[in-house]
């Protein structure tokens, strides 16, 4: 682990952390700005947010729990077969 990375509370206060959940959304914690492709801010409120990655939410880009209904399946980590 490099200095100033995971586990360092001072960094945790200064950078966003995005966590990919198995069969679910991407949770974003920390300071961030969410915007559309034209640079317009998407109001996300304060604190942790969940971004949909199943494509079925009715609140996109936010998760509304629909991933459970559609039984979305994806690993928490990167899928193998990703180009490189
Ligand atoms: S990941 Fe939750 S609704 Fe898509």
C-alpha cells in the first residue's frame, strides 16, 4: 500500500471513493461533483450516493433498488476479459 492511500483518514477527507458492489450500484463517498456530459451539475445532495450500473433505475443516474428486481449480476471487482 502506498503512503497516503486507503486507511489514511486525511486522504479520505479529500478525495472521492467509489466502491463497486456485487450485483448492485457504485457507491460514491467523499467530495465529488456529479455532472452530465455537457458539464451541468446533477444535484446529488450531501454524503454517500449510489449510482446505477444495471441500467434499470427510474432515477438514473441514481440507484433506486431496481437491480434487485431484475436480478442484475456483476462482480464487485473488474470483470475478466476487459481489454488491455
Ligand atoms: S444498480 Fe441499483 S437500480 Fe441499477
